[in-house]
């Protein structure tokens, strides 16, 4: 366009080996973009806006989150096109596969039996993840329902190796289990010292909880929980910008609420854990 004011359009088109009509058509589209082009520009800007909020996620998750928040339904290929046009890429780290280790002699790995999980509280997975905020070390123990990926209990401590995060989280889990009148529950964990301790395991049989354990050095045996641990730290610091300037316990609780109620999950066909549970109970009531 800048050269067209200095050189004849015909000469420029000959050099670029295009028809003059193509130039004027392009110029017309530039001045008066089609509705489709305008929509693409607006949608790309929307993806860029959400990427700023949630940089750890890729185009599929962003597309699901936009649909959840705004009701705008776009295909995944179109979402990928929008993200590619704006240079959007997930900032999350990718983890390498590790070779399975030896099984534990005390508690078998029941997840390897290909169990059929058809409802809430049938199988709970647990793990601890650690992070640092303003130089203060924290340990966060999570208990997650494998049926709908809902974090049903958690406990936080700034004390390294604090066993009470596991016990407190388990106590809240037991209270919820009793409230729901759930039958037998499988609790799957790694071979950590607290999970293997007598104090922890003495609580389980009285409440209809059967312990299952991953093989030694095999985080893939608890893949869902390991994946959540990775996403949690990415989202806490890259998306939600947890700084520790406010009460860290409240910030973690707010994140758990976001995770359960506002965060679409790929394994749930991009429903939130809460939505998935609500649809389940609606179906049960109807039938």
C-alpha cells in the first residue's frame, strides 16, 4: 500500500506477478472486511485475553473455558487457528514417562485391576505436592475423587514433613463419606511414609475404606493425581498469580473452589467436576 503512492499499480502488479484485479480485491477486503474476518479477529482477541489469564493451558482448554464462561461454541480446529494466529502456546511443562517399579507387599495396586468406577466416592486418589511462596515452604495434601476429578478434601502446612496434613485431609474425607452414606471406598496413594504408617491405616477399615498403593517409584500408577499436582502449581503461579501477600490458606481454598466449579476438565468432556456430578444426580433422579 505504501509503494502504490510512489509507483504505478500496474508496474507493481507485474513485478509481483499478480493481476491488478487481485490487488484491488485485496484492498477492498482490507478496507471492508467480511463478517467472517471480523469474527475471526474478535475471537482471536478473545483467546489472547484468556491466554493472559490462563497461560498454562492450550487451545482446547481455552476453548472449553470460553464456552463455559460466555456460551460461545467454537470447534477445536477453529480454536487452534485463532491461537496459532496470535502465537498462543501453553507454558506448562511436559513430564517424561518413568519405568514402573516394584509392587508394594503391604497393599496391592487395585487400580491395575481395571475397576469400573461408576459413581462418586468409589475411588479416591491422594498425594502431596510442595511449593514455595516468598521463601516459605508449603506442603499441600489433596484427596481427589477419581470419578469426576473433584478435590473433596485438602490440607495445607508450612511445616516440612507435617503428617497432620494427611490425617486432617483423611478426617474430612471420612466426614464427607459418612454424610453421603457411601459404601466401600478405595483410597489409592503412593508408598509415602505417612500413607504406610500404622496411624493412617488404622483409621481406614472402620469407615469402609480399602487402601491401594502404587508400585515403588512409579508415579504413572497414580497418573491422574500426578497430573493434577502439575496443573495446580502451573495454575496457581502462572494463571492465578498466587503471591502470598494475602492469606495463603484462603488463596488455596479459593483455588480449590475454582478447580471444582469453574475449571473445565478434558477427561470430563470439558465439564467442570461440579457440573459432572450435578448431571449424574439429575440422571439418577429422572430414572
